[in-house]
């Protein structure tokens, strides 16, 4: 019994010390506090770096093919975003000749740098239609569908203008395919699907930029700017614009 009593104070003292180190300590009337916290060990930091590096590599390798999606649907109408570069216009002409399309429509809003809408001939739709007419496509099958709205959400406004034009022309295509430039494709399809609704199937054709290797896009400053910008734009559209529409 005496040995047992002699051990009790030592055990109690250890418990008190353990309890006190876990307690929050305060000073200056509670303005300052100090408490125990967990932190990453060297092994934990190394693991975190490896995981972060792996995720970064995964994003770098997959973000371009994710954004520059090509998915055709059975369509009788071909749509071309009028702001695209000539190489995409040529790809659209080839697509029209190899597909079963009845008409090709050029969409787009006011030309950037003109101070807003002036008339239909100062829109990307008009610019794209003129470039298409310089190919060997029949001019009577090329139509411009201008959007008169400037500012943000230009692609979505172009899609809304297309829906209105189709309704006014009494056309109800069962599907459309849209030709656009590489990494803009996924955002384009997102906006046109939202604007046209479920009654019209929407496909998209991403034309790769010949100025850089899409498989090594991070080696080009131009490509990096486009990929990062489109990734941010797509996330913004997905989280805010489409939800709020």
C-alpha cells in the first residue's frame, strides 16, 4: 500500500503536465493566445510536393484535349464563328464539302475596336461570311447571322442571335456543327447548347492552330496564354454565366 501511495503523486503530476501542455495559454488579458498545433513533417511535405507535382502534370497533359474537343453530330447546318482566323475558315469550307450540310452560317457580334454595334456589316459574322465567299463554296449557301450585342458573353449572345435567326427563317435543324478555333471549342459548345435548347443537337469541331504543336502547347507563350485564358473562361461560364442564365 505504501508503495502504491508513493506512485500516485508522480502519476498525478504527469497527468497535470500533460493536461497543461494541451491547454490554450493566454496572456495580456486574453489578447494573445498560444496553443499546440500539428504541422507537416519532412516526410509529409515531400508527399505533398509529389502529389502537387503529379496533379500539375495531369492538368498540363489533359487540359488542351479537354478544351479543344471535337464532337460531330448528325447535322444539316454548319456554323462558323466569324472571328476565327483564315486557317479555320479553310477548315470550315472543307468540312462543308465533305458533310451533308445545306447551308453554312457565320456568326459573331460587333468587330472589336469599333466602339460597339454600327451595322451588320461591321460584325464578325460579316467578316467570316466574306472570308467563306473567297473559298470555293457556293455564295448562295453562305449566310451571315450577326449579333448586335457587344461586351462580355459574345459567344453566348451569338448563339442567342442564331436561335432568333433560325426562328425568323422558319428553320428547325435537327443538328448543327460549329467550327471554331482549338481551345475555344468546349466553351462554344456549352453556350450554343444553352441557347438553342434540347431540340437541336450541337456538335463542335476544334481546328488546331498551325502556329504551335498542340501536344507541347506549354512551350509556346501564345498557346499558354490561350489555354490558360480559355480554361478560366470555361470555369467562369460553368460556375456563373450558365447558372445565372
